[in-house]
C-alpha cells in the first residue's frame, strides 16, 4: 500500500490508516520507554514519522494527530463526531465517575447546563479575591519556613527558605476551589485530600497502561480504592455541611446549583451519585490543573532572570515597588499583561492536560486521512505546543509570543489553528478556563510583587512526570527571597 506522501508504507499490513508509524515489534521494544517517559516517546515518533502516526494494534485503529488543522477538525469542526469512550477517560472515571471530564452526549450537555452559571464572568471578582488570599497564604508558608529553617535549607543569602512549590500550590489552589466553587473551607482537610488525589491519579495512569481488567485487585488498585474512599468522604461532608447550613435563592456556586438540580426531582435534575461525580470532577480538575500551571510557571521564572526582571518591572508599575508594594486585586488584572503572557507561555511549554483522546463515532477525514468509525485519535498539547512550524524556537521560554507586536496587533492564542490547547477547544473547552487564568495571574502577582524566586544551589531542574497532569517528579524545591 502507498501512503499519503506517495511512498510505500512498511506498516500497511498492520493498519488500514494511510499514515506511517511503528511496527508491532517496535512498540513491544518501546514499552519500558513509554512507561518511563511517554513525552519523549511521542516526540520521537513525530520526529521519525511526521505529524500523523498510525499505531499497530490488534483490534481497531489508532492515529496520533500532531497537525493543528487535524486537532481543530477533531475538537472543533467535527466535535460531535468524536466521543470520550477511550481508555484514558475510562480509567479517570474510576475516580471521578460520570462527571464533565468523562461523559458524552446528553448527559454531558445536561450537567454542563446545570453547572455553567457558576462559571459566569460576573463571578470572577470573587474568584480573584480568593486567589489573592491563596497567594497570601503561600507567602506566609514561605515566611514561616524561612523563620524556622536551618541555614542549609535557605537561599544563599539566608533570607529565603526552600519550599516544595508543587505541594504549596496544590494546597493553595484546593483552598480556592473550595471557596469559589463550593462556598466551603477545605483548608482543614487540604493535606488529606491532596494526598488522596495524588494517589488516585498516579493509580489511574498505571491502570490505564495495564492490560489487566479494572476489577483485578492489584496493590495499585487497592490503593486507588482507599483514595476514592477518602474523596467520597470529603464529598459527603461537603453536601452534609451545605444541607445543614441551607442555601439561599441567590446562591450561585456550583454546589448550590448541583443540590438544586438534585432536589428538583425531574429528569433534567441530578441524582445523588451525579452530584458526587461532579463535585469530585471539579475538585480534581479545579485545583490540579491550576496548581500544575503555577508550579511550572515558577519553575520557568526561577530559571530565567531576564523574564523575571521584566515581570517585576510590571508588578512595580501596577502594584508599587517594594517595600511599598500592595497585594493585587481583580481591578489590576487588565494591567497585568506581561504577567498573563508569562502564564500563557508556561501553559504552552507545560500544558497540564498533556494528552487528549477521542473515539470516532462515525467515519471522518482528518488531514486527508480516512478515519474509520471506532478509530482512537490521540492529540497531545505537549507536542502541538512545541511544533517549530507554529512556534519558532519552541523550547525557549518567551512570554513575548503572547504580547501585541510593535504595530499593536494582538497575537493569536491558538485555538483557531489548534496549536494552543491548554484548556482544550471547541464545545468541550474547559468550563473553568477563565477562572483558572484569573487565579494563576493573581497568585503569581501576589507571590512575586516583592520577592524573587530561584532554584536552590545544587538542585537540578525537575524531571517531568506525565501523569493525568504534568507534575515535577519528587516535587519542586524553590527559594523565595525578598527583593
């Protein structure tokens, strides 16, 4: 068989897809590498076979699409032609159940309609206030660590403690999620919930890669069940607490909307199980993704003094120079243009959701390739965000990509072409995108308005762990010092 490029495909006997790709033996040999570092594996595939890669699987077809037009076709132009019946979302549903992340069709549309009002732009002011409070809490955590740290655990000047930025961000953003989406204080259970989410998502990734059925009681799956029990208890406490406190007619947080739908007693309402599934979905997606983006933003700034100096210049202009700087507010967001560009560029280099999968519900054509019904399509924002054709010098940290040019033209942020997908695209665009960006910008501004973030001496850059989101393996130790 001849491929779309006019050359004979050596994989023609293993797949009906008209795209080159590895042979079965290649895949077998690559299993350890895939488990160890799937990002590097995917990069190698694209470097060898191009932007469309067909995988040899015994049953069905699998196509990796690293073309922006192809991504747009699947996620935007023909979004209803693709569903989420994939291994990725099936494994995730072992934790979240049938929530917004994993459902399709009418169930997803009904749940989205119920939750959507809580994410309206009119609520961003209160989200901003919670984000600023979270930034203050993170600052206090660093200050407390500096006051008690041994000299070996401080920065070279001895005035800044070394703290795991990843763990700090996870706890802080869980607090924001609790207050903004559920009108609840999750601080007392933050450590327990963060640990349970971490354990559950680690197990989800391993479960998705395992050939064993989900019901086989391996040690990893027992750990997953224990984590889910903890998360279920959190959901039950949230619901019970809100039931006891009562809701007002004008309450517009997600929990109030979910409970209102459950109490409606109509087919358009929600069952108690559906309420649980959406709570867990929003807890996990709401704090894990924003915390991941904040963690990698701090990592990038710690490694680039020039970008950090430019960020400080903007913060001084908007918030005042230290020691007289003030905390940011919602009203400052429009003026924090470079801060937003820093966040956007960090999301390009380290998109929290690094892989997106879809199942073709009917035959389609993607980038000239016939895609039969049932084909599994894999999209990777990690790859799309690092295409040299879309992003010159793709590995360079350059927030200027997201600023207006000398002529005042605003840059394209990508979804039109499908080369910038940190929150997905199309109808399934993340419901909390605007909230997430406000949180990330204001937490970053609040943290660094009078401080410098740096990598401690002798600490190597982190290894990227491609779990459900991108995480720094072993945490991210960073120092925060006054400026």
